[in-house]
């Protein structure tokens, strides 16, 4: 169980990114975090593993308050949290397998990781994970030879190699096409359900969040303004989260995207004739 209490963050610039955020994520729950740009979603996710230092409040994972632990203890605690972040991208010149094994770096002694000598159990487990995310036959490929969707699958396998108790996922589909986005979300959700693994997913795509998340939390100007089931996310709730103007602009964006996809399909069909 993750329990966040009265979490606030004021950056050195004076920007208040989070104000007294309290939130519990029970075992096995997959929670989507939505809200307009600048609402504090990334800050919230990063405060949990202290990539951003909270200004006040507590973040308890089990019975450890992550805000209170010292530097070396934090390193140990971070093993418990798997991160799938856009910019935590892969090491391009390493193979898929090596990238997955790098998820074990918090566990193996430094000299072993430096020599890239991982215990056989880690290697077997990495093969199992690659099989699970559908990349077994790509194990020896270099990361820079992969497509966007495949890279995100490696990211998932790498996070799981850590055997985390919580997954933090930041915009996992931001650079993917709609079909690949759905495949990645489905994979993430299936894996979390199989393992009873709780996850917080920062997701800018509302329909995708509604389709895949069990619970949705809406942030607006650093505060929680919505917390409920996807079915409760009414027009009114969305207007509260995004503001009328932004929400309408977003909807228009979706319609334009859908139209562009339909046009592309028509063109392909015409070419195929
Ligand atoms: P979101 O992920 O919802 O787009 P962020 O967490 O990135 O929101 O940002 C929340 C607020 O904090 C914004 O006002 C943003 O400008 C500010 N902010 C984010 N990162 C920093 C930073 N490193 N320094 C100063 N202000 C920041």
C-alpha cells in the first residue's frame, strides 16, 4: 500500500507544483493520473521516489516513509519502485537483454555489474520477462534497432526485473501511435493484474485512461479535484479538471486525430485497390 499524506512541493523558483496532496493506492490497483499540462502530475510521480524532493508531507510505502530516509537508505528503497519513464530511455548501444538486466543493478555488487556478470537466476528471469512482453526473439538486438513500442516493452521488462512493489509510469504512450499505445497499455495492465502490482500511470490521453485504468485521479493546479472510477468521469468532472476551454480544445484535438486516422486508412485502402 502506498500512502501519500499532505504532500506539497514548492520549487526553488517559487512555483507551487503540489498543495497538500493525500492519496492512497492499495495493493493491485492501477491508478491513472490526469490533468492539464503544469497540473503537477510529473512532480507528484517524481516526489514518490524523490527524484524531486518534496517540500513537506509523507510518502509511505508499506511502513517506510520515503521522505524521511537518508541517501543510502533511499537507494535501497528505490529498488522497491519500478519506473517506466519516457526519458529513462534505454541504453542505446546495449542489447535488449542487457537493458533488462540493468534493472538488477540495484541488487548486484558494483564489480559484477561493471563486468556485466549477472547471476544465472537473473538471466533466466530476464528471458522470462522478455518472453512475457513479446520480445524474446529480440533479446540480442541493440536497443537502437527497436521501434517505439518495442522500446517501451523493454522498459516494462526492465522495471519488472527489479521485482518492484510499486510501478510509476510517466506518459508511457506519449510518442506512440494510437494502436501501439493501446497495446502497451493493455500489456501494462495485464502484467500489473497478474502480479497484483499497484501502479500510478501519468497519462495525458483521457480516452486511454478511461479504457484501461481502474481508478482515475484528476489534478488541477497541484490539487486533487477528482478521484473516482473511469465511469464517473463525466463532462462536468472533465471540465473541472481541464477547465472548459482546455477540455473543448482537447476534444477537438481528438476529433482531428480520429479524422486524420480515418483519412490515412482511406488512402491506404485506395492504394491497395
Ligand atoms: P505536469 O506533469 O502535470 O505537466 P509538472 O509537475 O511538470 O506538471 O509541473 C507542475 C508545476 O511545477 C508547473 O507550474 C511547472 O512549471 C512547475 N515545475 C515543474 N518542474 C519544475 C522545475 N524543475 N523548476 C521549477 N518549476 C517547475
